[in-house]
C-alpha cells in the first residue's frame, strides 16, 4: 500500500504521517519500520527495496517511511515503488516537499493514498490556530485572532510551525483569557523589531507626509518583508484609515497592485 504526502507545509505533513503510522506501532510491539531520507544518500533506495521485498522476522506487516524519494529516478527504484501499489501488508509512506517530476505521475493514480499540504491561508489557517489554541488551553478574542492570522500570513513559509511555536510561547505567559488584541500587539512587538513598529506607527499616525514617506523608504531599504510590514500596518489602522487600507488589501490580494505600491499610496494620503 502506497501513501504519498506532499507539499511545503512540513508540520502538518509530519503530523499526518505520525497519525497514519501510530495505529501500526500500537498494534505491533516489535514494529518493523524503516525510515530513510534519500537526500542524505541516494544509494539508500536499494536498502529500501530490499526491506520491502524481504519477509518480516517478527510481524506479518512492515512500514517504510521515505523522504525525498522522488529525487531518485533509477528504473529499479521506480519499479519498486510501483510494486507497492498492490501490497496489503506492506505500507510505504513517501513524504515530499513538492509535487514530483513527470516520471512519478503514477503517484497521482487512484491506487495511491495521497494528501497535499499547502501553506495555510484564510479560513484553514484560522481553524488551525483555533484547534492548536484549544489543545494548549488558551483562547484569543476575535480581534486578537484576526491580528494573529495577519501576523502568521506575513510569513511566506513554515506558517503552521510558526503558529505552534508562537502559541506555545503565549501559553507560558499567563495572560488573561481570552487573550486581548492589546496584549497580543505587545507580544508581537517584543518578538519583532522595535524599529519596525516605530516606522509602522509613523506611516499610520504621523501627519507629516515627509516623515511617512521617509519611514516607508527606510523599511524598503532595509529589505524588510513587505508583506509582513503591510499586515503590521493593517493591524494598527483604525476608523476611516482602516476602511481605506482594507481597499488596498483587496487590490493587493486581487493582484491589481503590489505591496510597495499600496504602501506608497497609503503613505501619500492625508
């Protein structure tokens, strides 16, 4: 039986893999499991092949976990994987960071149990945050949850890992529950550059357009993540400015303008 887990979200991929393997470990005390990362030694595919074809000494079933399996395009390895499509007592799990090359198209056949793990976004990210918060026995009020979602979205990669790490830190602070937006803002402020917050406040609150433009230029020259800075400002704006910034948010997400252009136009407004 062949399982194919793929996508850039390594945390949820790892979590799913452990969930799938745990029943086997519970059932068999002397579990016959082989874990191999092909990126460490490409010749290890032969070891996996031998493991899969040899009968188990202790149990009537076995598990192979192979990471970066699709970097090997040896015919023998391809045949080994195809041979696992019809097995019933041998379970092979492939874990990949991205969809494989054309030679591995058979991994998308109906005979393969496959799950894709893209970076979390939108409602899926919000639900993931709620789920992990509950497990850590903490909660965020609605405005704080919205801010936390924006904070996580400012990172392009490893969002689920960051959600878990940041929530674990928050759970240790002993903050009143549900966590309020002001407390979360202070937390984010401490865990990001103080100067970045100062520049964001200048752009949002300073009435002098020269200071607003100077602060924006300083951010761009420092090569700060523009998406992160954009979301930071989104969390700070209030009232009419919040409505104005929401319009820019729609334009950016629809691809009509970029983050830099949106920030420049916002900074130019009175």
